[in-house]
């Protein structure tokens, strides 16, 4: 009788595989999120056009009623609005990032990924980076349309616009963590949308986005000064309009770093809870 194949010695078994490196996981997960965006082309096109419509609408509505004497000398309302709209444009994608996370939790995508040797926090970071790339494309389109089609001509020129765009990307990435934390905590698309509106309107309108802060009622002026987005808008506006920077850029970056730290910590903590 021919003997069967002998079993390998215990010591010859291959070592257990604990997954790829964190950097490789982050890259793969980011690519996955980007492919999800590209798969919905109609939604992507509408998202790219939305900031352009906002710029056209707000510049015409507020530009027709704002007293130019309250703006910096020689600055049109379009040039005054554009830097702030760069920042406010990022609120929409930040909300969409949180809603997308909730949907991945609901459809089982997160549960399936958690069965793999993946560092759970990297799912959140990959989504934030993928959404940041989409937001950067939106902001670039907004700037091109404003300059080429609408005649925006800020005093800072191209260098100022690029610097403001880069600063905005940092601010938007930090702001995304607010909504990722809300999504990981609420785990409901309906509740997420309601909470997003409660957060969005104070951030957007109780700020220096559309009118100078000193033209607001006293109580609203206080809120605008405390609003972290006001620092980002003031810094973006100073870069675009070639105004004295002072500590505005550092204040915006510092506020963004604080928001990102607190938001990411809260998001990771809430995300680690068991899925119900």
C-alpha cells in the first residue's frame, strides 16, 4: 500500500497574516471611497455645479442690496464674497461625508470591512480624504468660473486665490470631522440631516461670510466672533484681497487643528461602538 502524503511539520506553517500596512490600507480605502463617488456621475456633476449656482445667486441678491461703502475700498461684492464662499462651499460635502458614513453602516459595508484585518479608524480617515479631493475639485471649478465667466478680479491675484483655496481645504477637512462624529454617534440618515441643519445655519450665517461683522446686531456679532469659520473666512479674504494678514492665517489653522483633533477623537470613539 502506497503511503499517503505526510503532513507538514507544525513549524513549517506560514505565519498568520495580520493585514497590510496602515498606509496601504489607507490608500486602498481612499480609492474605494473615490470610486463610490465616481460611480454616481449625475450626482457628482450636480455637486460640482452647486457652488457655481450659489455664487451666481448670492452675488446677485446680496450684491444688489449691500452698501459698497461698508466694504474695503475698491473691492466689489463679488470679490468680497468669493473667498467666504470657498469656505461655506465645504459645508455641503462635509455633511454628505457624514451621511455617506451612515449609509455604509446601514447597508452592511462597514460590517463587512470590519471582518477584515483593517484598522477601524482608517475607514474614517479614508472617507475624509476622498471627500476632501472631491471638495477640492468643486472649489477649483468655483474659482475658474468666478474669474473667467463672472469677472472676479481680487487684488491678491492668482497667488492669493491658490493660497486661499489651500487654506480652505485644511478648514474643510477639519470641518468634515464634525459631521463624521455626528454620523458615528447618531447612525441615522434622518437624524443626521436634522442635526446638520442645526449646525450648518449658525456656522454659515452667524459669520463674516456675507456681510461685515461690524454691521450685524450686537448679539449676532458676538456669535460671529466666536464662530471658528469666521477666522477661516477672514484669512481667506485677506489672502484673496491682498490685505494685511496679521495672525489671521495662524488663527484659522489653529482653530482647524483644534476642531480636527476633537472631531476625529469623538468620531473614532463613537465609530468603535458595536453596530446594532
